[in-house]
C-alpha cells in the first residue's frame, strides 16, 4: 500500500493523519496532547471509530511510537507493517523553496530560520527528528506554509524600507497559510471544471490566524501576511496591520522594550484586545449577541477588513471570478460571510442567504445569477502535504 503519514508538530502536541494515496482516503487520524507533560492523551480515529487513550507521553518520539503501534495492531489496526508507509510529510513554517526532501542540509536550513518563528519552528524540528527515528528509511518531506506565495511579484512582496535590508536580512513579505490557499483554489477549479489558469480568485483563510490571498491564473500574486504571520487582518490575538508609529507611542508610554511590544502585538491584540472577552471568535460573537458593544466592534472591524482586502485584490487582478471562505471562521460563521459579502454587488457578488446557512460543508453559497461565485470550501492542508510527499517519493523510484 502507498500510504503517507502526515505530521503537524507543536511544542507539546502532534497532529497526524495516515492517508492512502491510491484513493486519498484517511485511514487514521488524531492528536497526541500533553507531550512531556503529566496527563498525556492520544486521540485515534479510524473506520468511523474513535479511541481516547490516557497515557504518559515522554517525548514526540514516544508519542509517534505509540501511534505506530495503534496503526499496526489490535482493533485499531489499519496497516500490516511499516512497509505500508512510503513517506512522511511535515508541515513547516518557512522556506524559500518549494516542498523538498528533508536531507541534513535542508534540516540545517530550516533550523537557521528559528529566529523568525521561535514559537513554531522548534516544535516542527523536534517532529522531524522524531519521525526520522520512528520512520527510519522513509522519505521525509517538508511542505512549507509560505511556498505557494513564492510566485508573488517583487512589487507585491517588497517593503518600502532601505533596499539594503532586503539584501542583507531578507526583509520582505513572505505570506503563510499557503498550503491551505493552494488546496482550496485547486479544489474550486476542479469543482468548476476549469483550469486554475482560467480563474481569478480571492481565497479567505479565516481562523484564529487569518490571511487572504489573491490567486491569479493559479498563482499567488499577493497575500495579507507579511515577513511574519503578524501582518494583515486582525486575528484572535494578533493586531494585523498597524501604523508603525503606534508601536513607539505605546512602548514609550507603557515602558516596554521591542521584544515586549512584539509579544503584545502577537498575544494581546486582535479580537481579544478589542473585545476584552476572548481570542476565540465564537466567544466574541456570543458576547456581541448578548449586547456587548466592544465584542460587536471587534466583529465588525474584522469583517470590514476582509471586505476591503477582497476589493483591493479584485483591483490588483483586474477582475474576480470567485471568493472562497475557508478556515475555522470562514467555514462555520454564516453571519461573517453574509456581512463581508453585503454591499459587494458592484463586484458581481450576490450571496444566497439560504445556501449560506451552513457550517463546514463544501458548497456554492452565491445565487445562480451572481457574476462572481462565492464558495465555502473546507480546507485540507494534510492532503496537500501528503500529495507533495508522495510526489517526491515517486520521483525517487
């Protein structure tokens, strides 16, 4: 069997899927939580069944070894042996290359970017090293969150700072959520029976972290996140775009250094900072519905920003064929989608409120006569990672 094991490692967690590449079906999936912390938990789903195991998980490798045991034995068995797994795909935050096999040199390159992603990359690297032991001899592949955006033209990715900082330090827009944007835009082309090269799409990945991407002829030409995932839309706890002078003004008055300010912008702003309620959009919406004015302000600010980016990206592409909503909020919040699309008839957008009254289901939610189609497409980053890993495995045969 040609199966790919997909890994998304966090500091104390490890999400996984085992995907059969012959039919792209998920054989098993789950999450290992509280790794290295008392009270470890393994969630394991297979064949419509679910098992939750409470067991100490000393390390990421320990968690992986226990998942492999579940894959190959007892009632949870879905494969005969490790020979049924041909490759391992890893979600990695950043690179200046497309998906590639993780050699020692590639791993060293990934490690060299830790300063950009101190919260995410160390865990991802830990996941790689653990998988190299547990899945010894298997092709290990890195799939990068930003690689889809490497097609952006220089006029879109450059910042108006002295050019030498780009040359010396690589200061530029990189963008993230690329694997998600790539999946939903390819899926939409498939649903419409068209080639990606025929479409102008604005893809809205909206969750606790959010980004919007302009996809013209199958390629990302602009995206909201920047040098780091802090830029663009306001998010759960991130400020999104902000006048840089505000940073100095707050820092001076609150006696904060630059590291403290960056932490504040990443962890205390966004929906949480405006609402004062929560970073979880569901909690903020509930508070708005209960009459909380600051929660309502936070919701309306976010939806207004999404609307602005859709309009600006339509202008950048010289047209718009479709808008996609994906991610936790994008897939599950009908009121968000309705408010974003309201008043956008000028762009050919007509939302069908009845079709829009849905959560997490793939469907067109615009009217039949809407010149610009609007779609809800649940993202599937794991499948994209598996496809890339499998393609690299096949290239080596």
